[in-house]
C-alpha cells in the first residue's frame, strides 16, 4: 500500500512493534513506507486499547497508531504460517521488534539477517538487552518514573504527575524512527544492515537534558539549593518561562530572547512600572531585575485577552505560547490552513484524524487507511507483492 511520490515508497517494513515503538512505525508508514503488520489469529492485543468508537466498538487508539499499514493473520501454531512470516524478513528493509508483540519471538532474526544482509532491525525494549533491569517490564507510568520524566512533573507541594496518554512511548517511538532512518542511511552507504537497540529508559533520560545539566553544573547557578532540580510545575529552571493567567485563559510568557524588546513593548503599553529604575542597570541587581520583570509581566498579562495578546506577541516577535485545550486545538485555524487534518475510515464512516507532523515539498506524507489482507490459503508474499 505504498503512497505515490512519497519519501519512503521503496522501503518495506515488517512491523512487529508493541506499544513502545508503534508510533515510530507510524511515522515511517505515513512517509509512504510499504508496511505490513502481522497479527496473531486471536487478533492484535493492541486492538484492546481504548478509547473505543461508540458505534463499531473498534479501538480508536489502534486505528490511529496502526494506520498506513497492511494487516494479515499469522497462525502462530502453524509451521507453514510461521515460515511465511520469516520469509517476509528476507524481502524487508526494516523490521521493528517489540518484546510484548506476540509474534516477536516467532522470528529467527539471525537467519533473516544471514539471508538478507541489508536488513535493519530496530529492537525497542524497556531497558535494553544488558544490565540488571534487562528482563524488567515497564508500562508508560513505570517508564516515566524510572526514566525521570515523572520526577519533574507537578510542583514541590504536589505528588509527581502522570503525563497525558503515553507520551513516554511517543518519545521512544520517535527515537526508534530516527534510529531506523539512520540504519537505512548506513545501508545506503555501506550495504550493511544492523540490529539497533532502542531502550525506552535511555530515550526518556536523554530527553531530560536540562535536568542533567542542572545536576552536573548546579554550583554555577546562584538560585540552586540542591543538585536535583525541584519540581516546579510549569516553571523553567531560569524562572523566565512561566504560564500566566490572562483575562480569559492562560499564556506561556517569556521575555527571552530579547529582554530589551520586551521592556520596550511594556513601555509602549504603559505597563513598565518601575522597570526603568537606574538601579537595575547595576550588574549586582540584574537578578533582582529579572524577578521584578516577571512580576510586572504577570500583572500586565492578567489584564489581557488571550488571543489579542498572542497576536500582539507575534507582531513584537515575542515567543509567547497561547495555552489551548484539546478541543481548541482541534479547531486551530493554523492547522486547518495547512491541511493538517486527515481522515481515517472506521466502520461505515470517516473520522477526522491528526495528520503527519512534517511537510515535505516534493514527497508529501499522509495518514492512509489500513488494509486487511485475506490470504485464502495462498502465499503472503504473493498477496502483498514482495520479492526478495
């Protein structure tokens, strides 16, 4: 089911991912890769993930994350069916592997890579194949706790918070897609495939670079009270990026990267208060100035309408962020103007779906409806049109 004129239309993927990497496969499939996802005879376990469509009862979660693929059944108790599953790997460019995919242990990767030296295997697991935790399991909540992402959520007076949905697996999925593209590039340059390990634990930790920067270099920050950065809600460690209430909503406000321009804007609005006091020009008072600047901003922002403030910030080249609900984002005029929304078929109706998070000028991607392949006793390879 490769799309026409897409970036990865010549790339074949065998998708044996689980929830930790299925988003990465989706990213590549939406780029036009010809992706097949085999399912056990009782059905893919990820089809049991909610939320579910109120009409058909089908998983909306699976419909989105498993889009742009061809699906077929593999009888895990049939040697002939498993032989065909392994035969797919002789023709594939990429294979995504997840420990919790019921068919992952049914493939012989050593034999596949021996017969197909250009095969790139992306193995995504909670903690990798080495180390004392290599056999541990980690659903999203556990992964966020041990990886560190939940440790920086909430405020100092609250417990840590669970991030919305399974954002930690979105991180590992994005890393898996990047690793796959790096592997394909290596094949192009050297003709050699490889097996790439992507531990979720390391993906999450590497996305917390500001936390580690604070840990290793906290002595250089006058406001540091401990090596560990305390949980501080929406506050950036500099205290210069703050979500503030507006007259009718919330706005992420920062005077960076141009403090002088922000001050000039406040003067223009007549809201500068005492910020022009000469004492703030003294180097020893600069930190006091930054604190006072954020106080003045908070008072001023509270009097402003969210949309008007956002538009004025754009005019002043200030990187303010208008905080919106999911429902508001669904009606976002910027996304609509860029034709970001796609449509997915579910039962007898089309549902709006988030589009691909990238735009290529010559090889556009798109979310494509999944296709079910009925083998009817014939060869899977014959049905999908793959040759070694």
